[in-house]
C-alpha cells in the first residue's frame, strides 16, 4: 500500500522526517519497502501482512505513528447537516443474507452536481497512484484511503423501486460491472440488488447500469460490512480483485460503517453540493459482540523477558484503541477495538506492547537446559556426513517429492506411487529415487552458466511395501560435474570423474563408521540402468548393496540437456549411519621414510581396479602400506580388449629404513602375482 507523508500529517504530527518515520514503522512490524519523493511530499510503500487491514488507510497508520512518537492523534472532523425528507423515506433497505452482511447503512444526497474534483482532492489521490474520475467517486475513494472502509455511490434514479436488497444471486442472473464485462453470477455470490435485478457485486465492484454519471442528481451512498470469506471467494471466482475487495476480504471494521458513511456524505456535499436527506438508513442484521482479553503483567515478562512497566503497557494499548475494562493487581482486562480483527488472545496483546516498546528491548539470552536429552540414533553421524560434504565443496539441494513417472524408470528405480491430482500433469508420481530432482538441479545450474557443480540431497523416497503399504526410507544423493577440487597431483585443474566420486563415497562410509565397504561391478543389468557402461558400480556395506554410483548415460544426459559429464551416487542413508563403529583407532606417525614404486601393465579391459587392488593386498605384505591408482590409458597403441593401468605402491617398515634390495624383492613378488593371477603384461 502507498501512503502520503503529508496526508498522514493532517492527523498526527510525528516531528520526524519521512525516512525516520519509515524506520519506526518498519521496526514496529509495519515494513516500509521504499520512501519516494513526490514534489514536496514523500510516499511510503508499505508491505503489510494480511492480518492488519486496519493499517490499510492513512488514519490507521497515523494511529500507529501517534503511539510510536507520542504525538497527538486528531480524528477528521465531521459536520453533517441533515435535511428532513418530505413524504417519508426516499429509499428502503432489506438484508436477506444476514450471515453474509452483518450491517448495511446508506444515506441519500440530493441536488448534487457531478463534475471535476477540486485540485486538492485530485492531488491527494494522485499522490498515492489513484486517478481522478469525478467528484462523487473521488470522495468515496478518498474516504477509502483515509479511513480504510470501502463505500459505493449509486445513482438513486437508476435503482428500480428506490430499494436496496442485499441477497445472493439467483440462477441465470448476470451483471455488467463498471469495467464493461458481463459477468455470470452463481447462487453463492452476495449481490446488491434493486427491486428487480443485481446492481453491484457486494464489496467488490458496482454495476454499469447504476453508476454515477453527468446526469446524476440523487445519490445513494452505501457503507456496509460483508463476510470476508464470501468476498474472497467471489473475487477469486470472478477474477475481479479491487481496492474494496482487498479490504473486505481481510476483515473490515463493522463499527466504522457509520463513521465512513457520514465522513463521505459530508465530503460529497463539500465538493459536489446537494443536501443530505434525513437520517441514515442503517440495518444491523447481526450485532457485534465485543471481544475482551485478559492481560497479566507476569505474562509480558515471561514471553519477552523485557521489563515493561504497567503504566507503559496501558499507555500503548490505550493509544492503539484498546479500552480498559477492569484492573486488578498484576492483571487487566481490555476490550479489543472492532478494527483489530487480528487480536483475540493474551499473546496478541503482549505482541502489541513489545513491538511498540521495541524488539531490541528483548534481552538476548540462551535458553535453559538441564542436561537431559540426546541425539536420536544416527543423528550425530548424519550431521557429520552433512558437514563433511559441505567441507568438500558441496551445496545442499532440496527438490520436490514428486517427478515424472517415466524418469524413475530411466534412472533404474522402481515405479512410484501415482498421484491422483498432480499439480503438474507431467509430474504424476511420488519419487522412488532422489536422482531425478538432483539432475534437474544440475541442469538448472548449467542453464544459468555454472559449470563446476557439487550438490547433495538428503531426503525421503516413497516405495511400495510388500504388503501394499508405503515405505519412506531416507537416502543420500550426490552429483558432481565440471572441474574437481582440489587440482590433480600435477597442480593442473582436473575434471570430476568416477574415481573422485568413489573416493568421496568411501570417505562418507568412513565418517559413518562403516568398516566392511566394497565397490563392485553391478551383478545385474537393472543396477546399471541410466549409467554409462563401464562407469557404474554398486556400493556394498557388510556384504549388502546399499547404493549405486557412476556416470550418467547418454540417454539421460540428453533428456536433461547436460552439457558435460555428470557423476552421481545414491545411497541408503540408514545403512550408512546406523550401527557403524564409534571406536576410532589411532596409530603413531611413521618414523621411517616410505618408498614408492609404480607398476604399469596391460590388464583385461573389463577388470576393475578394485579387483587388482584386492589381489595385491591379499598377499599380506606387512611393508605394503597402500595401493593407489595412478593412471588408466586406452588408445590405438593398446591391444583390443586391454587397457593400460599404472599402480602406485607405498612400502614402509615400522622398525627400520627399507633397503633398495628389500623393496625390489617385495615389488618383484607383487609383479609376478599380477602376471600369474590376472594375466597382466608388464609394459
């Protein structure tokens, strides 16, 4: 909502600059997004929450400013002269839907002259983005922006029978609204009707047949209270959202009906002439019951921790329009003003007090803890896994719990539960894998120019149980693309690859306390679906498969428009974090140097490195510390069906420095074993 600083000053003198007042408003929970100069004025752009309809007007904001600054609040003066109508009442009001219209009031003004508005009125409206229409309509818009209550002016001569009937629409009825659209009405829409037909959509927009025109001399001015849910439903169904509907659907002030009516009637007489005929036509269909709320002084301290004096609390509430009913030691009771539809309980009163005292008055204290309680099983390891991934350059992703059903099949996962009424017809299944959502996040990053990607997601999938029930296991998924971190052993930027992903997965297994970990070639074709052949593996813990890892295959890469190789892993998180060993074994730092030797040999192209590594480790050489993969090479120089693999071996003794002869003997034994058992050919 836009509000004028100069307009506010007609009700309160805050003795602050516009920017200072904006800061005070924002600190009190009425955020101001911007302050813009407008001639000799400043315009506030408020971003108000829907629970504060009372602040959708200048007087409501002035009330807040008065409490914030201690300035005096001045209500706009109303001096209305009424003339006795001859021949009885010039119009009749009937409310046939009291559950939707609690109060309907009207005044008749005769002898008006419709024409341009005076300059001051035009400028007031223009300052907040409203264009001038004519003096009658401008008066209703002015009071709407001043007091926050919508009004509507009818040409009384166009109302058949000079009657107003508030009822729901009848089957087949239509209405041409002021925007020139013929609208079909339904039986749950509240209408303002004359003796024959609808003349306005209640609380939203008037009809074209009864609008104010240059020929209008008699005006029926409407002011009413309509049920918020009814206005919201009708506005949404008709696609017709107006300044009036915006206020009614948030909750208008039923006690403001007469004040706004009299204020607008006086303004019409001032700018368009005429006379107000007789007293108001005021039908109270459903009387309002005042809301009272108890407030305990101890509760203020309990909720806020701030020491607010009872006199200060009473001063704030009184300034905001609350009325003190009873006062006892440490306890008071207040009548909630009708314009504060958001206040109903004691905590609401405490909030009103503390936002005006200042949220910075709340002391910063740590919550108390008696030392009881603990993490749930696996929570510490789950947190450790998340921290490990963040430390290795990963960002956490959160994707939706549903996706396209055929995508699940494409990534080699089980079919998902079908959604009866999906938000998107293309995404009609609950996910049984995290990979579709994570790949969509990778593709989105590619489209926005991010080439180096490390993402992870922890979330639930939804599987069919054996007995037809829904199982919701938690999984961890990883995705890597672009350059690897850190650079390779030569100090050059290296690309993410299968071995980097495998190393990260093994690291997570170590963090989870898992000891028996193996990465093997898939035993069946289903486990390799969606991955590039030769670059896919199954992760085993304690002999049980708990996940897959590898490079995305060409079909899936094309579907997501992945512009570079993407490596992913998906792991059952519970199998990773539950039941692992908590005991950490330390060993002293080595006192003697290691000796490194390489073996470069030709192996069968289908032989995985893990098998080669295990064969070497099974020799049981105590001095052999580590077997690492140095390089893999295929090309025209390599015979078909073979590939060149370079191994890097570390030798070290715990009690002496190894001699060259000792290392040579150990190394020869390893080479002979590889040649004999795996058919390796030394290059």
